[in-house]
C-alpha cells in the first residue's frame, strides 16, 4: 500500500489516519484473545496480572490451573469434554449426511420450489437461537428426549445442517455436471458415480461444512441449556456456569485449550478452502 | 403427412414429448427424494414445534375445560349490566364443586385472579363453604353465593369469568407489549412504572442498532484494507478476523470480562494515561458499555466477511479511472467505490442486526441488569417462572421481527448470496 510519490499532503495524512484506524480495529479484534494465555499460567488465584508476572518472575507462573482442570477433585471438565466431543461428532456426521444429500437435490435444475425449500432448510441459521431453543425443547420434551444425548445430538443436527447445505451448494455451483454424465455413459450406476466422481470433487465443501457443524455443536450453549440434565453437561455449559458464578483461573486454562482447538480448525478450514478453489479451477 | 411431422416417436413408439415429460418428472422426483430426509426431519423437529409454540401462546383452554357448564349457561345471560341469572350461579357451583373434589379449585382461583384481582379470596371462601357442606342445593344458589362476599354481588367479577370463555386468547401478546384486557374488554396500557417489556424491546432494538452501526464503521475500513492489500499480507491479517470468528463465544466473553473488570487491563490503561484516578476506576462491566464493547467485537467478523467478499470483486482500475477523469480520491471513492459495495453493506448490516437482536449469552454475562435483552426475558420465563405460553408469545413476536428483516435481506441481496468465510 505504498503511496505514489505525487500524493498531496492532505491525502497522505488521510491515508495514515486510515491505517491507524485499521490497526486499532485489528488490535480490538485479536488482542482480547491473548489476555487469556498469560493469565491461565498465573500462580495466584486472582484474575489480574500480579507484580511478579509483570516483572516476568518465573515463580509467578505455574501450571496449577491446568493440573486442576485435569486432576481436580469433583471436577466437571472431564465429563463435559467427553460429552462435548461425543455430541459434536455425532451431530457433525448427521449434519453432513442430511445436508449433503439435500444440497445434491437442491443443485439439480429439476428441483421444484427451490427458493421455498432452501429458505426452510437454512431457517435454523436465521431464527434467533433462543427461539430455536424453546421450539426444540418443546419437541424433545414431548418426544421424551429431553436430558438425553440423543436429544442434544438431534438438536445440534438441526442447527448444523444449514452450514453444510450452504457450503456444499456453493461447491456444487461450480461443478461440471458433464463428468457425471460421462461416467453414466461409460456404464457406471448412480451410486458408483457419486462415490467415485462427485464425492471426491465436492469433498472439500463437505468437510468445511462439517467443520462449521462441528464448531456450532461444540460451542452451542443456548439450546443445550434448555435440554441438558446433569449427566449431559458440556464444556460450554460448564463455562457458562463458571462465568456466572465465579471466574476461576481454571476456566482460563480451558479457554486456552479451546483457542488452540479453534486455531487448528481455522488452519484446516483455510487449507480446505484453497484446495477446493484449486479443484474447481478458480485461480486467484 | 402433417401428423408425422407433429409427432416424433421414440423407438418404443411413445411420442417424444410424452417420453420427455416422463423423464423430467422422474428427475424431479429424484431431486426431491434427495432433499426429503432433511426436509422431513426439520419439519418434524423444528417447523412443527414452532407452530406448537404458537398454539401454546394463544392457548386458554384450561379454564374453558374447567367451567364447561358455566359457559354454556352464560350464553343465556343477556343483560350484562345486571348479575347473571340463577342458572349461571347453579352451573358455576356445580363446576366448582367438581373441581373441588378433584383438588383443581386452586388452579382456577389463581387463573381467575390473573383476570381480575380479588378472585382468589372469594373462590377460597366458596370452597370452605362447600367443604363444610353449608350450601343448600335445594334453594336459590344465587342468594347464598351473593351472601358469601360482596364481590360475588359485583357484576364485574362475573363478566371477568365470561371473558375467559374463549379457548384462545391474545392476552399473552398484549402482556408482551405491556397491555391487558380491561374489565369491559377493551385493550388498556399498564401503569407507566410497570411497563417493563416495552423498555426491553426498545433496549434490544437500540443495542442491536448501535452494535450494527459500530461494526459497520469498524468493519468497513479493515474489509477495504484486506481487499486491497497484496495477497501475502492480507492472508496474514485475515487471521485477525477469522480466529475470533472460529473461537468459542464463551471464551471471547470471558476475555472481555477479564479486560473490563475494575482491576482489569482497560482500567489499568486508563489510570496509566491519567484519564481516571486509581481510586476512582469506572465500572465498565455489568452495564450497557460492557454489552456494546463485547457484542461489537464478537459480531464484527460477520460484518467484515460479507464486505470483504464484495470488495474483492471490485476492480482497482475503477478507482484509477475515476481519478483520471478528474475526481479527487474522495470523490472517486464516494461516487465509484462506495456504491459498488452496497450489496456487501446490506448483507453485513442485516446479518449483524439479526444476530444482535436475538443475543442472549453475552448480555447475560456482561450486561448486568441494564444490559438484559428480550432474549434474556424469554429464557427467564422458560426456566424460572415456567410461564411457557408467555415465553412462546414473546419468542414469536421476536421471530416476526426477524422474519421481516430477513425478507428485506432476501429482497436486497438474496439468501443464496450468504458467504461463509
């Protein structure tokens, strides 16, 4: 963004103001996440930087909150993490299967009432979570699925499928349908064509939709608060309870782990996006 | 000869037109069958329950089922200025006696008390008389009941019972707007100091509006920078937008709680630059400031991403052309660049507004009492007061608002244009 040498002074000034604003906004976006790291290694119980930490005294840092997170007595994090992963994995699988099938149907040019059906399928993304929570709770209570893992998994499939539908439809929009016709003319049956031709080509879209579904489920708290019993507690629920009652440094240790997880997910999502663009022949 | 040219036959001897239609229909069914599992699943677990919410919000069958005879007798009560006839009293007595035998009379008293204050006392009185068998069914029940309490002699109370007869009511919706049915059936506003819901609706709109505004003014410059920088720099800066986007909402809220607390870093910084005294640190959490700051940071990526994807498609030569035709950089930006970004602005603003208007977790944690929004109120009625029909009514009012905004969004940008990441 180097300015040409003939730029007038006032535009030069304006340009630097603009860069300053941008720097400030980027700082505002990313800095809060980095407060959590050092504080989670705090040796003391308070959530402020102690004098020792400010002077980088090694004694002021410790792993005690990480130990507490893993070994702490009557600690809910182990159960919560187990539940969170089980629920998120099953919800992701369900979302991927239902969402990919629906996206394949929606991308067909023969699909009747496309607009209306698309709007219905992605409605869980638009409707405020609190309303989805109330509605899903009424259903699960009637079906006897409240406070069960199955109920929460089904609820998260509802919330996760719109992401899969959107990403897979987007991938399919650049899809060359003549390859499936070619496969069919060479004698392949539809299932075989899907597994051997279509799926490998749309796989990046499917996986990135799946990542969205996974994160949605893993991070979801509003609907789970309505549905979960003591046995179904998840990481977000424990964090919510912890933040409401008392901010303990253990929560920060958990938060640090979650940030690491989201960094991993971010990297895989970016790699997938690039691969998908390469496969679809979009060059930038 | 003419018929041969009109009808082209396939090898099976079926006209081509018919055969083609058949194939098209088959394709249609195939496409629909692929969508069917998800559609069916969503209709059963999601769309119907939202309909169920509506039924609950208007449902008032409880009292209709409790006093069947009374309401039947009341159909014959013509002069509403005077007390109802003996027949109504007798039917009410019979209904009430049955309820008392089934231990259901308390529910009726509470429900009627909501309709008109003072009912609980007089129904309890009637219950005690029935229990002691002090009521003689062979003589006029009207006189006996009227003697129990002066309120039974007040026609207002009988009118209140009559008003509860229809199995459906919009009372919960009125309550959500701080209104109620007056004794003569007209819609009245509650007293000024008790209008809590209207404050919440206005506050929700206000916060959603300002969060959208802040996100726009912060998101536009950085989306522009990201779209115009060379790829290797912009990819690096994009992490600043995407990492918060992928990070748990609760983690980000927690980090704001640490930053904004009274001994937190933001206050430390203010003290350091001498803005405030060390003993006079301002409260930045548990009020609107906290809600604004945290919500803006959390929703900002949803503004930046649509803006970025639109700005990326604008060719830089357009700005150069504007400048070469004699426009200053400001004019070129305002007349050429800005109009081209309007689809992105529409998408970003409506996305942030829709998300903000239904926000629940962050306001509940950093908002304190003055930061609670309508969603918090819905959750409160779902979990604490257990007034599910009222929670449903407020939820549907919120949903209607969101659908209107969504409809505008669809008109302006189209649902298919939603881009993720």
